[in-house]
C-alpha cells in the first residue's frame, strides 16, 4: 500500500479515475471490502475532487455489470450522497456536535504529539498514521479505528481529529469526513463506534504490521466501552519508538506549484471557473480558469501531496490558475461571464454565489429529499421507495 510518491498511487488524471471504475467487481467488492487488503476501489480522491461524479461512476459500472440497489458498492456511493444531503440541510452545523459527547471527560482540542508522530506504540494506530502521511489514503476500517482511538481512548475532541486528517487525505471532503468523525464519536447518532484488537485482527487481511495483540486495545468490548464512557485517558504504550515527523500542512500552494502563465483577456468571454471540487473541468467555455480562495485554505490547510493532486490537474486543464483573496479574484474576473459547478465548501460557496449568476447543481445519482433525513436508513428508505436501479 505504501509508496514513495503518493501520486503514483493516485495519478492526477481523469483516465486514472476511469481505470479504477473499470476495475471494480461489485461482487468481489461486497465480499472483501471490510478487509484492509480487500478489493476496495480507491476512487475517493477522484470523486471528492470532481474528476468524476457519482452518476458517472454508476453509469460506467452499469455498462459492465448488472447493478441492483442492494449492491454494496451502490449503497456506499449512497452514503457519500447522504452526507452531502446532510450538509445541504445543516450547512456549517456539520462542524458542531449534533449531540453531547458520550462521557463527561474534558476532551482535548489538540492532537497528542505521539499520535501525530505515529508513535503511540499501538501498531494499528501507528500504521494508520504513517499510511495517511505516506499515501494520502486510508481504508475505511483504518479511518474508523484511528478516529475511535483518538476520541474514545485518548479523549480528543473529534473536531481536532477531523481537521487534522482532512488535511492529509487526498479525498478529504468536509461532509463525509466531519460527519464520519461525529458518527464514530457518537455525537451524530448517540451510538459510538468502538473496536478492539480482535476486530483489527479479523480485518487486517494479510497486511503485516497492523495487528495489535498485547496492547491496551487487546481487551473485551465491555472494557473498551467502560473506558470510552469514563474520563479515563489511555497513555501511549511504553517503549515506543520515536515515530515520524508529520509532513507540513500548507495554507497556500507550495512554492513552484502555481503556474505563472499570463492571464488572457477575459472581457466578455465565457469563463468556466474550475475550483478544487470540479476538476473534470469540461471544455465548454471560451476559457477555463482555476480558482483557489485563500480564506478556505487558511482554515483547512492541505498537505503538499494534496496541493499537487489538485494543481497538476488544474495546470493541465486550465488556461490560468488564480490564488488569492476573494476581492483579488473579483477584480481579475470582473468583466468575464462566469460559469461553475456548485460547491458547499465554506468561502467558495459564498463567493461563487456572488460571482456566478446560477451555478450548475452538483450531479447526484440518488434524489436529495427536500426533508432532512436524520439517519442514513431513513434516507435509504426514501431511495428504495422510488429506486433509480
Ligand atoms: C473517520 C472517517 C473519515 C472519513 N473521511 C472521508 C473523507 O474525507 N472523504 C470521503 O470521501 N470519505 C470519507 N470517509 C468514508 C470512507 O472511509 C471513504 O469514502 C472510503 O474509505 C474511500 O475509499 P475507497 O474509495 O477505496 O472506498 P470504497 O469502499 O471503494 O467505496 C467507493 C466509494 O464510495 C464512497 N464511500 C464509500 N464508503 C463511504 C462512506 N462510509 N461514507 C461516504 N462515502 C463512502 C466513496 O466515494 C468511495 O470512493 C471517512 C470515513 C471515516 C470513518
């Protein structure tokens, strides 16, 4: 799973997304997806950044396989659209706990140093942290284990964990990320996600270095639950190695990544604004201009790898790329007729609403019910009542 260059694993090109979709075998996915070495798609960086949207994924899959609503891969794509449904209804409410935490502990609002360095002494956690830094990707189970350990066993506020992991994940997407952290914490549904060393052993597959027998998580669920609901904070395991230095997170594109081409004249031209969540960047306008708004990136900084993943595609697809404050971009784009895909990312959403008369709706495969569905099962019941497959 690990590689010296994460972009070898995730080439920043639409063809790479298409190849991943072509490789999906829905039956094998359903059978093996829980295991670290199962046949998961690793499609999420491409979906998050809009190289490809969920309806195209389903359409491409449907050309090769007979798909049913009950297929696991379809339901997982449904989860993604469910989280975006929640975001539409709650807006910035996704950044706050929907329910109280499950214990009276004083949850820390920063990440402990040993976790940041992958030096907790619990192999599953240290392996997950290193994989996050080295690849920008984590299997769903690894995300669950990491989040559960951080929140329930180390008593860190889920928001600190969510912002930290978001910056390194190539697929970091505020709705699935923050809502999943809340789901693990128990502040979304009231039920926390807990795990132990047996659970890791069952799902580690043949991947070496993740099993964690003989560590603090090697106990029964009753004990894990007792710790989670108490104020107890597990210490790092003794005799721990020093770990790794966390890679930097950047509030602006690292030096040399932003293309320096002269800006063509924009007056009266139809310009497609290509923001980081719309990298399919259709060539249906006179010009394509990449746009990066500084306030968002100050609030949610990205790893150098993630900047590379976004900017490589922008450089390839766009006539120019702009990074700056909203007013600076306004001044440059004043005379252009702009079109763009909608996004809910804070700062971008408000700026696009002013800049573009009517943004194109984010393509969805499943209906977005007008009434807020407080759980995935309610959302899914509504989809099943009028199934698109
Ligand atoms: C703590 C935590 C944080 C997460 N943060 C993110 C995030 O920032 N961005 C993100 O896209 N997903 C996130 N997820 C959901 C899920 O882990 C990833 O979507 C999935 O692991 C991506 O890998 P994959 O493409 O190989 O998934 P696959 O299992 O191959 O699934 C195919 C596609 O379905 C969607 N999908 C699958 N599982 C989920 C899920 N549980 N929720 C939402 N969509 C899903 C993704 O678009 C994914 O690409 C998070 C989960 C947890 C527990």
